[in-house]
DNA sequence: CTGTTAGCGCTTTCAC
DNA sequence: GTGAAAGCGCTAACAG
């Protein structure tokens, strides 16, 4: 490349990177660009990474569990948010039996890792030792025993509860039948619990609801038999909510007359369920901006900017609640 | 590292990579490993990539459109399949306004790219020039005018049609209301068309079905008014299928009595829809194996192995059809 | 303003 | 057996 243009390697570097504060002759500039064009020259990210010790890649680590509509959306928004900050976002889907975490990040050499599941301390220290910024998303650092005010982690559950509390005196929580999402479902259920407490409602009745009509019917029966009777259900997500709706139909009952149900995610199916499902929708673009900001700030060595706007939570009110 | 162990760099390399045909003293070997351990030494993928000109990363390029349940599953299966072949699979979600394709692959330096959407010839040649294996998935290279036998691309549609043909004389196709998935929906609709032709059924009636009950009701009305009347619907996916079901309910009609409906993906919501949805389920692990094999073979410079087993397609028969 | 040089960490080749 | 050295492509620093 340098040889071809008859120019020094450094000059080439300046031209191709549009380095400021370097005055390059227009002729030289043109010569370099022409040569680059002719040779189909492409800069080597590997070399650049080796030199800098850091790439511009942000590695997203997805957990093992089933990825639904919302997860896909979030990934897309994150991709966009990082791109706007000159960072390339790629995702690796964690899965039993796949490569170990260390193999992944060594293969990618990311500038930062944004994980949606917690990992071991040794992994974390190893990554930090390699100069990688590590950010764990979606989890409160407060620990399980925290009795703080409602945080963004459980704001979803709280929003569900508050909506139902307008017309229901006892709420239930439809918990997913998948242990893998427990880290996720727990905080949401906690949000419901806290909101109930704040509103003076009795403790919510949490039941696991598998994704079959029969099993859901069992749960519905139990809720209706409870004392005080449970008539408003906050579901972990739209799938679980639709399962509850199926359970109601199986018993010849109807939402919201006999029992109100509210989901999370506003997935496409929610709009056409029977009855159409009321659902909580998260501000995914906002959340993506938040994480992208955190990562960018960490990479720039900036202090953790806490002027972050809390992402909004919205209710898509339909007929089920 | 070498300095610390008092051993040559080459020796270190041999030990850490378990290079065969090199006889290393057990003492030296131990010395190296100890030093590596103590220093928390991690090999630099960037340097290795620079040296080899190729990493062990396979870059998956996802299209812009909404990622559903099946897409998430496929990504997980691909991750596993590639891991079993010593390849690290990461995914970049294509999205309007995000970085250009060339920025992505230059940042990652992948050994291969597995794309789920077609890209320009110039992109393809640029990547190949950079030594990257390029594989475009999910599309037939036969071109749009192909009248071949049913291929895997449209086998899904064919399976739907064949199931419905047992009890219905005229079929309809519920096409998604999203232009972005056209590349995907087209072949499936073609599969239905071909199966109808083979079975001596009239041409299927293709209608776009948005994801709202009202719009779906319109489509249902048109199908029932058609001549000959359409009573069996193949839907692009489960979401569209559930929309058709909603349209039926809106008109006071019922599946499968008034109209049978069959979806694709067997998403969680399908099992609890009203009525429970019959759906085509693809052999995602099989498909993942297929692609992983192709990529592996291409990287090994092997000829395209055509002893590939065609992934099976299965029907999850419930009540809607 | 332009050209040269060193070195990021790794592997391969060659010399001891 | 082990050690030294070159070079992958890049950029920062320095010399002309």
C-alpha cells in the first residue's frame, strides 16, 4: 500500500483515518486514496486492535433462555444506539454446552461486554484484567434483600399492579414455568408486591403458570378460590398472560369480567388474543440509549453519568384489563 | 511471558497451543504453564488473527425485520452448532441507520459470514477479497422464475397446504403486512401454490393480513365470499395465523368449523390461542447443523458437501386445523 | 510537511 | 531440545 503510493506508511495512516492537525498535500492525499481504491485496500481491524489493545466492538452476552419478541427488539435498539456512538454491537447467545465465556471474549477482543446474565467473579476479574469494560444489565446491585423504593427492575410489576388496583382488591402474579428466567421474573413479582403494599392491598398470590390451558385453568381456579379472592392477574409476560386467558376460557370464564389479566412486552400476538391483551410496554430504545451511554462513558474513562433519564414505561390498554 | 518463564516465545506458543510433533521437556512445559497461570496470561486473539489473517469467528447477519421466537431459537442452535466445530458465532442485527456492512466485518474480521439477508455484489466481492467465506442462508439460488420441485425454502408452505388439502378444496394464503419479510414470505406462498397444483386444487387466494382483528375480519370475509369459497388458510407465521383466528371470532365464526388455519413456528402463544393453533415446526437444530457444516467445509477448503440431510419439517396438530 | 522506525502479541522458520 | 528473529498491518514518535 505505502509502496504503491510512494508515500510513507504514516502518511497513509493519516489520510485514511482523516487525522486532524496533519497537513497533507492534496496531491498526496489523492494519490493515496487512488492507490487504496485500486488495490481494494481495507484497513485491518485485527492490526488496529493489536496496536490499540482494544477494538470498537461491544459484545452482548445473552442468557440461555428463550428469546422472545422483546429481546429481539432490544438487541436491534442496542445495535442502533451503539452504532451512533461508533461502536459495533454484536451478540453472543449463551447456551449450555457452547463455548466457555473466556473463549468468547478472547476470540472477539471487545472493548466492553454488556451481559444480560451475571457471571462468576473470576470471569469478571479476568475480563477487567484484559482491559475490557464489564457491565451487567438488568440487575440491581442492591442484592436480594433490598427493600428500597421501586427500581426500574421492578417498575414493570408495579405498573401492572397499579393499573389493576383501580378495580381489583386482590392481585395474583402469574409466574413463568421456566427456572431460567427466575432472575428476571423475581424483580417483576417484587414490583407487584411492593405496589400492593403501598396501595394497601393484601399480599399478591403468586402462582406458576405453565404454557398450557389446562395448567393455567388450575391456577385460575386456585386464584378464584383464594381468600380474599384474586381477580386481577399480573403476568410475567404476554405468553404467560395468554396462557391465563386460555385457562379462563377453559373454565367458561371471561376476561376482564371474571378476572382481569395484564401482560408485558406487547408482542404481536397480544393485539389479537381473545380478548385482546392489555400489556406493559417498555421503552426499549430508551433502555438501549441508557446502556450505550454507560458503556461509552466507561470507555471514555468518564465518571458514571447519573444524569440518566429513567426509561418510561407505558401501558397498552386493551380489553383484558 | 517468555521472559518470565525463561523460555523462548516459540516454546511458549507450543506449550499453550498443545502443538503436536514438538517435544517439550515436561519441566519446561510445567514452568510455562505455571508462569502463565501466575501472570493471568491470556493469549491475544487480535495478534493471532493478525498473524493468521483470519479469526475463528463466524459473523451472523440478521435482517432488519422483527425477530420472533423462531429467530431466537435458530440463533441459539447456530451458536451451539458452531461451537461444536470450534467456531465462535456472534450475531449482528442489521438495522436502518446502523453501521454499514463493511464497517461491521472489518471490525470483527470474521472467518466467515452467514447472512440471513442478501447483500450487494460489491459487498460480497469485498468480503471475499478479504478472505472471508460468505454464505447467504435461507434463499434459493435458483432465482424467482424457478419452477423446480418443492425446495426446502418453500417446503413449509407445501406442508401447510398438504395438511389442509385433506379436508378443504380451496386454500388461502395469509400474507404478512410487512414488506421487509417479503423475501421470506414469497417462497412460503410459492410452496402452497405448488402443492395446490400438485394436488389438483385451484390456485390459492393470497391476501395480506395485518395484525389487527378488524383487518383480519375483512380478509376472512373476502375468502368466504370467493368462488370457489376458501375454507383453509395457510398463514405466514403464528402471529398472522392468530390474527386470522381473531378475524374469525370478530365475525362470530369459529375455527376449524368455518375456516381452518395453520401457522408456522409453533410459538409459545400458539399452544394457548383460541382455538389452539396447528403449526408447522421447522427442524431448527438440523438447519443449524446444515449451515455450520457448510461454513466449516468452506473454511477447510473442502468441496461443498452435498450429502446433507434435508432438515425435517413437522406438524404440531392442534385444533385450528 | 514527509519518511523512517519501533513495537503491539503471536507463530513460523531457522540457527544453535 | 531451546533460543533468536522475522513479519502479519497498524499507529505513535521521531528524524529529515
